């Protein structure tokens, strides 16, 4: 599996509303067209109305690369970038907690 978390900080309320609209459209296309995308969960952040967090899980790194090359993802990135003040991407590594 290949997983990541992305946190987006939005410019203002109007940017947040537009970002949410773009996200709904993108997630619909991701769910329909990307069998290698296992989880694509989007969240608001309690107490931070201009923050959004995506949790993404892919079958493997190849599925993630296919996701990144998809036309609907490229269009989403181009449309959402002007709405942001920042974003942070964290790639996750599977880990088993020791007892």
C-alpha cells in the first residue's frame, strides 16, 4: 500500500467554498475511474474553517502515479492552487506499533 495525507490552507471563505465544490467533482471522478485508489477521504478540520485534509490510500505507488497523471486530477490541481495559501504533503510509511 501507498498512503499520504495532505493539508490545505485556504485563502478565505469564498476560496473554501470553491475548493469544496472542486473537491466534490474530483472525488466523484476518482471513485469512478481509479480502481487503484482504495481510499480518498476528505475532511474539514475542527476549529479551522479554512483548512482541509485529504487522506489517500493507493494499492501501490504505481496506482498513485496513475492518479497523479489523470486528467481530472491535473485539472483539480490547476483550479485549486490559486485558492490556497499553503499545502503540506506527508507520505506515510506502514508501521506496526511495538507492545
